[in-house]
């Protein structure tokens, strides 16, 4: 074999080797690119999941904060209503500041606000409609408290036992809250359901103490404290009185 042929063979082998190395380098680069893409995708996915978890945690925190604010607002509202009830009752008893005519006026004004609410809604005036509805509800609540005040007797003191039992026996169901007091372990809690039924109430609050928040309606409040209870107007029974009421109610039912 001549020297030139040998050189040609060597050159061909070198070219083939170079082509093989180029193909191998290209494939290696492609694999590295795909692997890098996958790693980048995984990193981006983990980062996105972490951001979602952070947002979820923030949302839960804001929801808890909003719930606490609503609870605090409810407590403030109940305290304001309780204070307003006491003031209305005082004015009604002392100066006859509220009359049936005043009550009728409030009711008529509430009806007019209901009409205004409907009219504003038909005109697509949402803000005035919302305001009219809110004022209507406030007037309705005020009229209801005025009705309770007008039903109060002129004497602000706690009436005799027979009178308070007669009053308790004729209260409307789910009206204003009542308080029953008595020493510890006298039987208040075990008889709470029967007492609540006799007073037409659906909820029970045990272990109440003066200075605590007072539920305005539908609640039987039990306490070991002793009178007086300025938070409750005429709606106070001793445990013995409460059990007498229960017995009388059962006698009527029988």
C-alpha cells in the first residue's frame, strides 16, 4: 500500500472520529439542556407553591382578624343596646317621655323608609337604598324598645313576689332576657331548661356575674351573685321564685 493511501485512510479515520465526537457533544448538550429545564421547572414550581402557602396563611390570618373584629363589634353593639334600653325605660317611667303616639310615629317613619328603600332600588341608587334600609331597621328596633318601655310600670323598684311571678307567667316567648339568682349548687343549672321553657326563652347563660356582658334577648341568665341587678329591669327571679313559676306552668299544662 502506498504512502498516499495510508495517509488517506488515516485522514478518513480522523474525520469519522471528529464527526463522532461532534455528535456525542451535541447529544450531551441536549441532555444537559433538558435536565436544566427540568430543574428550573421544579424550582419554579416549589417557589410557586411556597407563595401560595404564604398567601393562604395571610388569608387565614385576615379571616381570623375579621372574625375577632365582628365579635368585638357584637359585644359593643349589645352593650349599647342594653344601655339604650335602660335609658328609654327610665325616661318612660319618670317623665312619660314616650307615648303610644310616639310609637305610632316611629312605626310610620319606618314604613316610609321601607318605601324609600324600594323606590331607590328601582332607580338603581344603591347607596341611598342601603342607607334607607339601615335607618328603617334602627327605627324598628327603637320602636320595639319603646314598646317594652311603655309596658313597664311606673315603679322602678322590683315588684312584690306575687306581681313578678304574674308578670313572668305572661311574658312573650323569646322576649327580653331574664336573670335567676341563687347560691351555688342550689339547682339552677340542673333546672335551667325547665326555667327557660317557663319563661319562653331558648338560650341559657350560666355563671354570669355583674359587670359581664348582658345578652339582650332570648336568654336565661344564671348567677350566684346577690341583688340588686341594675342590668335587668324587673326581669329578676330568685331560684325559689323560678321553681314556683315552673310548677305553676306545669299545673296549667296538666
